[in-house]
C-alpha cells in the first residue's frame, strides 16, 4: 500500500520504518524540518533498538521518504496514520491541539481528492474523541462524509519504548475500531500476516482499550513496588516472592511489569492515568484505586530519594536518567524529579546517560534538555568513569547493560543505590542498597 504517516516521533518513526520494511511505500509527514531531513538522509530522529538500521535500509531502497507537505502526502497515498502527540494539560485532560490541527490539514487535502482515502488515528485519545473531534473536523474541512466519501479508523498502538520494533512485528494484539466495514478492510490488509489476536470493533471500544492496558500496567508496577517495600521491611527477597507469584499464568496473567523497582514514568502511563481520572471526575465517578496509583508512584520516588539522602554523602553520581534504558525519552522520567530535588538541596551531582547525550543533538529532547532542564544538562558528563571518580553515592537509574558490574568497580567508602536491580545481590550495609530488595 501507499501510506502516509503524520508525526515522526516514537510511534510515527517506528511505524514508518516497519511498514516500509514490510514492502509498503511510506511517506512520513512532520512540520519539523530537522526530522524530515534526518529521515531523507537515512537517519532516525529517535533512539530505539533496530530502528536506525531499518530507516537506513528502507530509505536506500526508495520505500521510505519524508516531507513537510501534507497535501503532497495525501495526494500520493491511500491511507494515512496520525501519530502526533497528545500531551497532558495541567488538569490531567489531553491537549488535542496537534490532533485537531492534523485533522484540519488532512481534511483540507481530502477536499480535492476524488479517490477514497482512509484516515487512521494511532495517537492515544480518550473515548469520544473520534466522534466528538476527529470525525467532525475531517468532515468540516473536507466537505465530505466519513464512512461514505472517506474511511476512518482508530488503531491503538501497543509499542514499548526499547522494544518497539519487536512489538510492531509481534504485537500482543491488533485492534481496529472502524466507522464502517470498508474502512476497516483497508487497514486490516496491513496486518494480515501478523500472528496475534485480531479484533475489529467500534471506535469507542478501540479508544478505551489503550487506557485499560496502560492503567493495568501502571497498577502492576505500583502493586509490585508496594510488595517490594513490605518485603524489604520483613527481610524477604521481593524478587523471589514475585517470581513465584508470576508462575501462576492462569490467574496472575503475566510477569510483565511485575518486578519491584523504581517509579514508572514516560510518555504513556502517567498521562493516561491522569486523562482517565479526569474523564471519570468530569462525570462524577469515583475511581479510588485508579486515583491512588500516581500518589503511590510518588511515594516510590520519595523512597528512592530517602535511600540517597540517608547515606549522608554530598557528592552523588547518577547513571541513567531517561525513564527507560535503551531510549532517550525524558518525558516524566522519575529520575529527573530525583535529580531536581538533589540539586535543590545542594548536592554536588554528576550524571551520565549515553542515549540522552546522543538525543541532545536533535528533536524534542534537545528542547527539553536546553530549555526545561538546562541546570541538569550542565551536570552531564561523558562517561561512567567521570561519575565514579566524583561520587560518594552512585545511583543506578535505568537498566542499561553498560551499568552491569558497577558494584565491582566501587572504591572503599563508595555506596551504590540501585533502582533497577542491575545485580542480583541483596542489600549490603555500607556498600549496596536496592530500593525494594
């Protein structure tokens, strides 16, 4: 198929590369010229396992290119994915500015196109957004009728940063919310070869599925961390406990996200929890378990801070501060909150994350580093050795394989605080402290 993808962030770039790798002709669309130029030069605008090689190969083959011209992209393709961001507002609701604007642009482009075109929303949006904003906007700007003159679907993504390519090619499930059968048929052909449960449903159900998934994932992490904190207080190895718990595949479902550790963060779980809580609150519904997850997560951040400050050392080193190893994503990283607090209390910090260093060269993370956390960027060093030579307390913030064996490199008097269990050791007084074990 000939496909256009609006938004070249994580989801858009991975989708563009993987679809082109499957043999489709793909045009990426983004208003940021730097991202477009990177794609067209065969480079990825994001850091993600395997995607750089896929982008290079598919651009070289001619199956993938990028443009800032949405009219050209719509004219030359038959199906469009919308993968733009839906960030949180201050009250927890979603900021749909990008969704609305892209729908206006696509609608205007469809106005002069005679062939049927299918628009697929891949961005995470609350139930009701398709029928309340997406479809009315497309119809207003195109002068056409959804499900009659053009197709519309909602197709939530289940891509985890750090394993997004693997998840695209082997998803846990594929969900298509369709306005009409013909719209769903156009999209379903893309996924015909995937070995995964395939569900076609209405758009509201498809919109809700992603929120249920992410709320459950966030709940699992919070639950595991609370179990871990209790186990530590009782001198029990929480990982042994949870490994036994996870042996029950019939009732306990899955081991994913169920290893105790540090707080969750990133672009999905906090945002989706806030949005779902806002949707419930606006309807006078009480969701006490759901609304307790983020406060529980904040307690885990506080527990991590206490582990660091209780050591009594003023010189602290941070190894890994993106929210997850193998990515450059700083959005709502709990490690940023830890670093901000330590700076505010006058600690002398050095921080290192190889992916964030690379990410600082381009894109949204460059703006975040330079404009939102410039005081943190000044503390970044070029390698592990620079951190170890400075710090009295060393903190492992994400599970980058580069940090394995750090405990064996500590000098006398240095202490390691581990938020991710980079080693299987138990806490050792005066040398090693795991947050939940």
